[in-house]
C-alpha cells in the first residue's frame, strides 16, 4: 500500500503557469504506474498558458469555476466535471470565479517535460 498526503508534495509554478503539486509520479514515488497525477490550482482571473502535451490528459475539477479551451473549443467547467484532452491538443484553462480553481491532472503516459510544449 502507498499513502501520501497532498501537503507533503512540493508546490511550484508549472510550465503552463498553474500552481502545481505532483501527487503521484513514477519518477518521484516508488510505485510502478504508467500515469501521473498532479493537483493544480489557478487563481481567480488567471489563465494558464496555451500549451499541448504528447500524452492524453484528464482534468477532474475539484472546486471553483473555469472555462477550458481545447483545440479552439470552449466549455464552462466547475466542481465534478471531468474533461478528456486528447494527445497533441492545444489547451488552456481560465479561472472565471472568485475562488481558486482546483483540479486534478491525470496524464497517461506519465507527464514528462520533453512531452510538453508551451505555445505562448
């Protein structure tokens, strides 16, 4: 069994300008998994940079409200929404609420810096 607390994960500014904590990643944790999970936060009024990943990604919205942009399509999202982002899709998310927009990012295969391209 493997158990880890969010507060034990270092917080940093990710390449897309979100506030991130890597919750589970095979490069950091002694577990054999093919995916990674990060906890992300976007402050009110902020937008992540337009970017794309070679990997498939899923956002699970925990709290707040936002607008997500994937390949030119825009949708409003809030707590409970799940968004699938296909590989190589351009994407960004904007916090349109008054509180932090918090979500999990599940990436398969596991996120690697060389698989991400910042477009702006």
